[in-house]
């Protein structure tokens, strides 16, 4: 094999340097990589002897205090679910417009419910259809699936560029808070976030092709409320830019 | 997760994060501060973080994002990255790539900056970048091509 990247070397390191790992065999014959690993060990020693003792207390303290913070919200599913229902009712009343109503994004049987939450500095809020979000905003998702299966979250911007926000992952029926978050980049303009559910495996390339077909037919992300796929799905339009725009 | 578990996880993952930050920031003091910040952010936003291969893309994303923002926001008088990089004992081509990347990174959006760092500094394959970034390989390839073309324009 070629010399492994840092990423591959880190994977080997995290796995405890197993002898059956391809990197292990490579290291035996590559002096350059052995030297890299020696440098790593020196850095690791510096962490253990200097960085860890100097920072551990603050790290533990900060993380212990943060349990009720933004993502602490997701650790209280009942509270989150109750809040979601209240919000849904309020939003349904406030935003209901018969002619051009945005997709309902609380799940009902046979559809996928999609909830988007945003953290901006210390503020956390649920994202409403058409809401303006900023570069560096951190977003998380919760879905309400019609049953066990896989879910994937993608987005498409006005240039037609498709990004994978949440790779295909298993969900049970009902509401699931998806792990991890996505930091928005600094592109501007409308962007539509799609949640897609399937009882079988989901393929990103298939979804992306559907987005491309849908964009062609609808003329833009603002009109593309549903992908041309026979899958439970939902979408939410956001606008990326600055507050003053 | 209680305090002991947080401490154990920090002891286990901290070296990896520290190395990553040191590699990008090239300054032990900044890397130390960055390490604790990255670990706190990584754990705060992913409560089930475990020290296995599954956590690697997430840690790379958080660390790289933090360090790139740090480099971008750093005052010019403290901007030691390119000079420090030149003093390294690595191969000339790698140094040239590093210098080139850092000198023009600010011209690109954060996503492209991350991809350029993974590719040109870390030598990661497009598949690895795809896994870390949560993007398709095609998108990674496209962004790298755009980065390459725009870089040539900027440097010409």
C-alpha cells in the first residue's frame, strides 16, 4: 500500500494498532512512516504530560455544566416531543395559508416528519419554513419516521449543489433525534433541506439524481417541495445570508 | 456521562486532537488551547461519542473547522503559520503545497478550505474526505478542481 494518510494512521492508532491492520504491515517496511509515528508518540507524550494535566479540570467542568445546554435539549425526548407538538400547533395556526402552504414537517402516518433546530452562539431555536440562517450556524435534525427503516438528510442550494447533511442511518418508527450536527457554510441564497425515508437502503447518488431531476422540472429550490421519488419525505426551505439582508 | 467518563475519554482522544491541532496551527500553546476547545465542542454536540473509528470523521471535522477559523481570525502579527511551515523538515513539494494552501485559503468558503486542507496538507484520499465531510466523492472532486483552478488564477 502507499503511505497512509494521517486519517488512516489515526484510524489505526485508535484501533490500538492491531497487527492485522494494513497499516501495520506497511509500517514494518516504511522508515518514513515509522518516523511519522515516532513524532506522533512524542506529541502524545506532550499531551499526557503537559496538556492533559493543565486542561483536564476545565474541560470536565465545562462539559459537566453543559448538560442542560442546546444539545441537552435532545437528551429530554419527552420534553422535546411536547415542545414539538406545541410548536407545531402554534405554527400551524400562524403559518397556515391554503394557496402556498409549505410542507407540514411534523410526522403523520405514512410521511416523514422533519424538524430542524439551529444553534447560533448561545441561542437555540427551531427553524421555521423560509427562515434566514447564517454561515457557521449549527443545525441538527429530528425525524418522525412511519416505521423502521433508513433516513437521510440532504440539502440543495440555488446552484443545484447537493450536500449530504446526514448519511443514511437506521431509525425506528416514531421520533428520532439524529446524532451530530452540521455547520452551515457561507454560501448565500435559498437552500432546501430534504429528509428522505426508506424501509430499505438509501443511496445518496439516487437521491442526488432525484434532486437534479426535480430541479429541472420545478425550476428552482424554492418550488421543489417534493422529490420525484416514491419515498416518504419532507422538506424545509431556508435562506442563507446575513441578518440584515 | 459522568465526570470520570469525560476525563477518561479526554485522556483517550485528547492526543489525537492535539496532534491534529498542532499540525494545523503549528504552535504548541495554540494547539493546547484548541485541543480542549475542540474536545468540548465535539462532546457537547455528540453525546454518544466513543473512542473508536466511528468518531474519527467527527473529530476531524470539528478540529479542522476550529483551526481554520482560528487561522482566519488570528491577527496578522500572530500569523506564524506559513513561516513556521517553511521551517519544517518535510519534502519541498509538501512544503510548497502547505505554503500555497495557507496563503490563499481565505479566498474560499469554509467547506472548500476544509477539503483543500484534507487533500493538500493531510494527503487524504477523496474517499476519506468524503467520509469526514459527509459529502459525495463527486462533490469533493468538483470542489478540489475549483480550488485548483482558482488557486492558479490567484497565484498567477
